[in-house]
């Protein structure tokens, strides 16, 4: 099923090979039993699962939930909706998100993790949009660099829908209104 107005960007096999490639790049930095993978809910749930299964190492997991302030023009400012369950003081953390867009989410979550005492925070995203970042972040490990258009599937939603799709779909360029 391809949602109206979207075209397929990545198959299930593409996504898995991207997760494997990222896992291979991260592996030398992972301390078995000591590194904590923190995923940004809700979208990063699927990628976290495939990433740590491909990594096949004993790692801890925890979650953050953030949302944008929905206050008109200044949206893009983030607030923490739900914080960590575990103590990351002194721990090496891998921060996992589904997609890098402006960079504000990674910047916000990195600051939060450091405020909780994380010794290091390494970002990793499945997708990164080719566009200027609006926040100063260290470039994360990236599975796929994609055009600056809206994507859905594999955890990525549109108004709460389409997260369950096994493939990733991108808004058809001809139907996209420029930002
Ligand atoms: P940033 O903070 O880097 O601007 O945006 C990252 C967050 O915005 C991601 O965690 C994701 O929730 C959401 N996001 C950014 N681009 C897209 C997109 O194309 N599709 C969906 N579904 N979510 C996106
Ligand atoms: Mg998100």
C-alpha cells in the first residue's frame, strides 16, 4: 500500500542494510553492558530495534519523549514530555532518532543527556535530510541522506498515522509545496 501523494523511498531490505551499516560503524565505540542506547519516542522505536539487533551486543536501552511547543509561530522549541528511567551519569550514550531535519531535536536531547551527567553522547539517525541545520550539533552517524521532503513509514508518522509501514515513503516532489 502506497499512501496517496507519496512514492517509495526505501524498501525493507534497504532499511535493514542501512541499520546494519550504521551498527558496523558504531560497533568499535560500544562497551558491552555499559553503553546506553536512548531512543527518541515515538518515531525511533523501529530503528532502535533493528539497530541493536544488528549490533548484536549487550547494550542498555532507555527512552526520551519530546514534543514541539504548539504555540503558533515559535514552534520548533522543544519540551521534554518524558525523561529517562535509568541513571546515565558517567555513561556513554548513543542517542537514536529516526530522522535528522533541523537538528533541534538532537541538540535538545543531547543537552538533556549531558545535564544528566552522560560522559559522552553519540548521535545516530536512520535518515538525514539534505538541508542546513538550525542547531549546532555534531553530525550523527547517518544511514541514508535524503532530499528535504516529508517522509513516512517505519515509525515516521503523518498526523499519527503510517508508523506501522515496513517501508519508507517520501512525498512526491510534484505534490510538495515548497517550505
Ligand atoms: P528536527 O528537530 O531535526 O527538526 O526534526 C527531527 C524530528 O522531527 C524527528 O524526531 C521527527 O519526529 C520529526 N520529523 C522531521 N522530519 C520528518 C519527516 O519528514 N517525517 C516525519 N514523520 N517526521 C519528521
Ligand atoms: Mg521525533
